[in-house]
C-alpha cells in the first residue's frame, strides 16, 4: 500500500489522470467544476494573456495599476452581497488577512488553519454554537467568531441559522472556500444563506482555486473593513493574481453556470448509483462522498480508479477515503465507479 501514499501524476488531471503512463478514472482533488480542463475557459485565459500578460509584476498600491482588479472586486462584492471585496494572492492569505483584526476571535472546532486564531477545545459544533450564544449575551463588546462553511473531508455543510438567536452585535468570519463556486445564489456561496438581521456582520474569505479554478483568494466584507485590509502588508507587499486568470474568470461566468449544472446532475446520478450501499456519507449538492472502512483504495486503484485517500487528522490516523466528483465526469465514469464499489461491498 506504500506506493499509494504518494501518487505522482503525469499531467493535469480532469475526469481521468495518468500515473506512470497508465490512465485512471480520477476522483480526487478540488477541481469541482472541471475548469482547469475546460476548452472554452482556457481560450479565455489565452485571450487574457494576450491582453494583460501572464503576470502583473507590480503591487496593488503602485502608481501603475490595472482597472481589471478593481472591476473584479466590485463583481465579487456584488455577487456575495457585500459592500466591498479584496483580492489576494491565495485563499490561505485571504484567510489570514480576514482574521487580522484587533479583537479576539472565537473559532469553531472545524476551523480551517487559514482562519484559526485559537484552537477550540469544544467537542463539536453544537457545543460551540451554544458557547457563542452565551458569550454574545454576556459580552460588552461585539463578539467575533470564525468557522468554515463546509468541510470537504467529512462532506459536512455547516448551518449558521443559530445566529438568529444572538441578542447582541456579532461578527462572523466564514471560510467559504468550498462553498464559493458551488452553493448559493449563482454559486457565490454561503453569503446567500446566512441570517440577515441587525447586529450581524459578516466577513467571507475564500479560495478562488477550488470550484472557480483560478489561483488566488478574496475577502468579501464591509467597505470599512476592506479599506483596513488594504493597508496590511499581505496586500500592499504582494504580487496580485495573474491578470489573465482574472480576465478569464470575469468573462467566463456562463461557463461556471453550465459546469455547476453538470456537476449537480453528476451528484444526483452517483447518489442514486450508490443508494443501496451502506455507510457512504454525502450531502446533497456537495460533490464529496465519504467511504466507510470497508472501502479499499488499493482495490479501486487496481481497477483503474484513483480516489482521495490519506491519513487524517495525523499521519498515524486511519485513512480517510473519499470520492470527489467533478463536472467533467460522464455518466459512464460514475457507473463504472459504482460498479466497482458494489463489487467490494458484496465480497
């Protein structure tokens, strides 16, 4: 099994991947919408290269600038229902910047390291929610809390409706890296689902490299917070996202919509294929299926299928085996995977 711990791919994976010259069906990674392999999107990318170049080797505070970045921030702000947005080089950087606040932050037990300021000692999300409500009632200053919108390791979508019960002002920082591009209004994430009421303030931080398929990150927030973030060294001293990728993103919104529809159809199709197999955990509309202990990644590999498989949460932990579906998979791909799984369950 050692050779499966580190699989080096020969080229960019899509619905398939090559390892050592052999082609496999590929059910791993986070290329949810198949953007990296999309012909029309790549054509937009090349058009962006011809117009802007691959890189813009300058800083966002230089006297020479591109309107493109400001236009993209306005687009992201509008899409996420916020006053402003801030583009940053990576999703991780965006998370660190989003949490660079003077106030203390109460992190949920499921917080991604990008937004983690203080590791929670609570056993689960339910305990954290109750703690948040208790603190919000007692706090003299507005409370700042942080958590993820989705956990791709456990196929869990988190619900923030409990905030409706908060009696005092509260700020929630949401790492929406696995929601943006997939969930919500036109795929722009959790911002469409969180409670909207007086006293609740939101900061959404997200990677653009998961469903959206471009290298970078962003924060959607109030205009005041955006102005504060744009004074920090992580913004002022960093090279911005590739302008060619930003161009393709802005002009490729119809592609994202088409790919989301294809992905949703694939999720429904595969869920029906494995409906009778016990122990598989998934959430509707989320493209991750967590497999039970009897799933054998080595036998899947021998059958020409690569899944996501690694020890979690530590290298000595049991392996976490997951199937990650993307928009480029065909019904035949999904049927083939289901057939192999049924065979394993029946041994």
